[in-house]
């Protein structure tokens, strides 16, 4: 039997050579990479769906707000018209009183 030669010393500056992965290790790494890609795609799709759902909710909320604003403005216009009509009736009745007060009695 020959004695084994001592292991060769590497230069400190040279990094160790990477070992080639075994077929099993390669398959595991490929599966991990495929999982990462699939998860990223699912996340992107979920994010897109969430943002489109949020956009729909925002649109519905904006439409409700618009309708509420229109109803409020219509109510304000109706109240202003009623006040104006009441003012006109008050002025007319005041004029009628003034006419009757100033009218010569027969």
C-alpha cells in the first residue's frame, strides 16, 4: 500500500471551485425556481384583481356620491324656490293690505 499524498493546499486568494449539482439537486433547484415564478405570477394576478376590484368599488362610491350631491342640490333648489314663492306671497299680501289701508272707504 502506498501512503496517501497530503491534500494540496489552495492559494488563499483562489475561491473553491463550485461543485456541479447532482441531477437530484438540480431538479430540486428547478422546482424551487418554478415555484418562485408561479408564486410571483399568482401574486401579480391577485394584485391586479384586487386593484381592479378596488377600482370598481371606487367607481361605485363615486357614482353614489354624485347621486347624493345631485339630490342635495335638487333639495336646495326646491327649498330656494319655496322660499322665493313664500316671499312673493308675503309681498303680495302686504301690498293688498296697504291698498286696503289706503283705499278710501265708501
